[in-house]
C-alpha cells in the first residue's frame, strides 16, 4: 500500500511538471507568433511606404537601383500589358528603357536612341553612371524634347504622353525623350465653319499640331503659349494662348487662375472647362465663350486681344471673351467687298430674328391681333385653320418638335444616310400632314422659313432652338404683349453678361464709336493701318461703365 501511494504521488508530481512545461512551451510559441506577426506588419508597412502605388506615386522619388525602379513602375501601372521595359547595358552600366506600346515611334526610337547608344558602347567599353547620364543629357542630341525627371509622377506623365524614359543604375533620376508616334488625324477641311475664299485647313485632336498651325501664321515673339495639365486622372494638356501686347494682363491672370482651379477627374473636351471660366454659364441664355476650329479665325481673335484655350483631344478652341455681334461675322467678310459684307451681315440679322421670333409672332397675330392682316390673307388663314383639329399654338409646337427630331436623327446617323433621312422624312411628313388636314399649309411655310433661317447662324443654334419655343408659348398665351415682355427680359439677360470685364453686347451697349462700324459693316483695311482696335477698348470699369 505504501508503495502504491508513493507511486501515485510521484505520478502526480510528474503530471504537474509536464503540465507546466507544456504551458510554458505554448506561451513561448504564442509570443513568437505574435512577434512574427508584428514584424510582418511592420515590414509590410515599410514596403508600402517604400514602394509607391497608383495612389501615392506622384511625389515619390525614383529608386536608385534598376530592379527597384522597375518594380515601382509595375506596381504603379498594375503591370499593365502596354508597359514595355527593355534592360540594356551602356558602357557596362545597367540601364532600362521604358515606353508605352503604341505611344512612341519605333523608327524614331531606333534612329535617335538605339543607334547613338550602340555607337557609344562600341567606342567606350567601361564607364560610370554619371558619365552615361551626362552623355544622355548633355553630350548628345538624341531628341528635340528632352528633360530630366526626379519623381515617379513626372515619369508617368511623360510615359503616357508618348515619351521614352531611360533609367541608369545608381541614380535617383531619369531622362525622358519625346519620340511620340501615336496615330492622329491629319489636318483636313473645317466641318462646321465653311468658307469660300479662305484657308481650308482646320484644327485636329492633337494639341501640338494645333499650336503649330497658329504659330505658322503668327510669327511674332509676343504670341505666348502657356501649357498646363488639368484633370486629376486624365492630366489633359490645356494651353492658354494670347498675345502679350494685345491681351489684358488682368484678364490673362484671371483666366489662368480659373483654369488652375479646376479640380475635375477628367477633361476630355473644351466643354468640360467652359462652365468654370464662363461666369454666366448657368444663368444666361447666351455664352460669352465662342468656339472655332479655324486657325485663321483664332489668329484674328488673338490679334484683337482675345485669349484662346486649346484642349488636347478636341479640334475646337475656346475664345475668351466673345461678343454677340461676332456670331454674324465670318472669315469670308475679309475677302469680299464692303457693300456686299454689309448686305450679308444685315441678312444674317434678319435671319436670326426670323429663327427666334417668326413662329411666335405668327401665333400671336393670328390668335390675338388678326386685324394686322389684310382681308384676303386673313380669309385664307381662316379657311386653312378651320380644317385643322388642334389649336394654332399646339400645331406650331408639334411641327417644331418634329423638326428637331428629324434634325437630330440626321445629325447622329452616318452622313450618307442622315441627310437623306432628314430631307425625305421632312418632305413626306409635311406633305402627308397638310393633305390629312392635321396642319395648315401657311403654317408649314412659316416653319420652313424658320428652320432655314436657323441654319444661317450655326453658332447660335442652341439659343435659337430654345428661344423659338419660348416665343411660341408666350405668343400663344399673351399675344404681342407677351412677346414684348419676353424680348425685354431677354435683352436684360444679354446686357448683364460681362465676363473678363467686357460686355457681351459691346460695342452697342455700352456704345463705342470705334467698333460700331464692324457691327453694321466691315472696316476697310486702310483704316486698320491707322488704328487697330482690341478688346481692351471695350473693357468696363469697376462701376460697370466704359473706360
């Protein structure tokens, strides 16, 4: 019994010892695992801090080693399939040539980069990193556009703009070369601003090409180009162009500040930035920013002291500021006789009036003031309207909306089909509507004259389309009194526009005697020899009056 008790107590002691040892080993494993996890987290944080990604790459410095730099580039771009990396040794120094597929010219790369580097390697077998970098940046002319960059933000910006980047082992900097070779549309005839005796070239979607088209015409050192990038993700090239001795310095500073204050993610066309520089964009019917795709028109406006904004990716250039009277001017005005220019300019004023107010006046007079018509015309109108089942206002609105539908269909369809659809559709629908008695024949004539007049001033088509409907509704509801009230409100709205301290209705209101002749007719070129007017003459003072 004593032996059994001794053996049992010994077993209990052994179990306690083994339990303590097991617990100690378990705690040691837990502490080691926790330390490893903590170390791994710290390592991951350090790696995240050292290796930039697409969220924090802009100010990150370039790594000195090629492997680390290439790893950072792959991390930033997500190892995109169009990222081309070519490792090469130049004078026994490891280097890397990086480009984006489809954005560079392979022939230019072979002639301007590969051949000089191979010749250098053949002449000098060994060298250090600084000597290689000096050859790339100072001792050779590999490309016209060359720049040294120090962070990944600039590297990505140049890579996606069609540049090639060369990294050198041991240096925290790189050199970029402009060898762009992406596909682009060639210069062609203008599609929206047709002329007879003027230049037949127009802007393209490439901003560098557009700049060269202006520089070729204006060979003066006062012509300034200020390039900037707008768009957090797109980094679109936007160029502000002006003549330093013509444009107002206050207007240039103000527009520059407005452009740099744009915080959009992407900028794809000029329409993205127009609301930020046009103060009356959301409150005015008209816009004090004009568009043009003609280089000669842009040069004319620059010579008048305007500021133009080029946006990469669109052939249309913004002109700041524009005047209401300039919508009725074309480049052909400078190639024709002054008396014919006067005739055509007043013809355009009449066409604008018909496009905006003619349907509304017809509805107002026929509904509320039939006494203005002659007896024979009044009887013809009465007979025509008696056969139609709807009120006159409804008829005009329906026809105008149908016209807008056919116009939009012809615009969006392919060109060979769109014109046919709009013409045939208008003829068939119009003829069927008159024969069936849905609309009257005089009303169809009014609509035809109105729609034709609206195409005379294409730059104001958006405004005329909306104002036409407003005048129809007001004329059908209140007659000539409503037309008069609507006209007064419209004039107040137009006269209140004064972007960049220039009134939209100048030189009529406020009145400027020097510029009023260009509204009525065209000044002779001999008068331009004596005095050349600029937009600064129409500038308003702080109280809103003319200076």
